């Protein structure tokens, strides 16, 4: 082989391998952090599965991470342009910080390094969380779907079938689709699918508003705001019970369709290009609106019971669900503020889709 050609190929392979190794290290560290958080221990040690297939949450996460690392190897070794990956930039910044923290803090980070650090932290937090939720919803949907078609399931009557399996199958199937879109969004970033992250919200307020809605941080949020939402609200009147729960499912269907509309661009706290199709052509935050409306329906029995006990307990329950809604409103406002600061694309979208939450009103 020509020596000059070999010399040109060596650094190319070296850069590819460095990108892969850095990404594999970040994946491993993210999974280790997830493994050791006390909030996740019940989920990780629980046995999942259906039929003869069974596995613990920890086994699923380990297998999923191993498969993802293998796919990363294929990606980096076959990529046309072996640019420095965000994971490699992150590790280089981290190493520099360990050597001279005061100097790095004083000098700040170059824009590419800052984006790499924020992106890596974002993916490291959300990717394992989304992957585990994806597995839970998938298993739940399969179990309830199997029960519906099992022998004798239809003989219970529609109300019993709906309460025992129908509602749970539909809601978990929709949440599976929702989380699948976001899981792919966090794991895949490529110019091929036009979802490269242009910016990550750099503000403490934006990150705090988002993280307070997810474990383990939502434990603190629930402690402060309370938890008044039932997973499956029950109503005494049969007609009201079915009508309100079907409305709840319809709202969650719109919520899921908003995630599907985002496609490969789905992820929190990022600017990957503006989406204006589907529900986003009507209002700017359809997912937050529909999710909160579903929560208000789910909170009706709890609110009714609380007000029946005393006005004070009723007001506390009302304040709880109001607080959760305000948190999501804060998320919407911080997201808009971030997107407007990046470029003019969001401002153009906001001029076209004028209303944030309520069509024709606000």
C-alpha cells in the first residue's frame, strides 16, 4: 500500500474510533447513573415479560445499551464525514475541567463545546429514561391486548372489559408510540434525517422546568405540589364514566399525534428545526394542552372527594393540579424563549400560528 495513502487513512480511522469510543463511554456512564439512582431500583429489579419471555428492567437496559453501542460502531466506522462527535467534545471538555477547573470556568466554552456538553448531558439523562418507559408501555399494551382477545374476555360485558383491559391497552399503546418517537429522537441525530441539534436551552430555568416533570426530580415536585391525578379515573354514573374516559383517551390521542408530528426532531430543550404540521398547525403547544386537559379529567374524582371532605382539602387538591398545569405552562414559555433566541425561524412560525394554548383565544 502506498505510504501516503496509509498515512491518510490512519488518522481517519483513529478519528472514527475516537468518536465511537467516546460515545460508548457516554452511553455506559448514562446507564450506570440510571442503575445507581435509588428512584429507579424498583423498575430495574422488577420482572417484565409475557408468555415464556421474562426479564428484569436492568437486563433490558443492559441489552438495549449493548445493542445501541454496536449500532454506534457501525455508524461511526461507516460515516462519510468523521467529524468530532459531541460525545468526544464533551469528554475533552470534562478532562480539561478536571485538570484546571478554575481556568475552564473563567474562560468559558467555545460555542461548539458548549453545545456538545449540553447535548450530551441532555441525551444521557433522557435516553435511558425513555428507553425504559418504552419497554414498560410495550409490555403493558401487549399484556392488556392479549387479555382482550383471550378466551372469555368479551363475555364480561363492555364496561368490565373497558375497565379491566380496554382503557389500559389504549392508553399504554398510545404512550408507547409517544415514547418511541422521543426515544428515537434522543438516540438518533444525523444530517441524513435533518434532526441535528442546533441549540440546547442554556438557562437554569428552562432545565429546571423540564426536569421537575421527570423522575427522579418529579418526586420533589409531587412532594411540593401534591399528586391529585388518578391513573384511571372512576365515576359513579356509567355514562359519565365511559364518556369522560373516552374523552381523556381522545385528548391523549391528540397528545400522541403531536409527538408523531415532531418525528425525528422530538426531544426536550432543543432546537432542531420548527415543526408546523399536524396539531402544531393549530396551536403552538398541543401536547402540553391535551396532556393537562386529560389530567384535569383524571383529577375530577379526587377533587370531588376532597371538596366533599372539607373546603380546605378541596382547595388544596385544586391548587395541586393547578400547580402542575402552571409548571407545564412555564415549560412552554421557556421553550419559546429559547427558540426565539436561536434564530428567526420560531418567530416566523409564531406569526403564522398565533395561539399558544387555546385556538382563537390565547
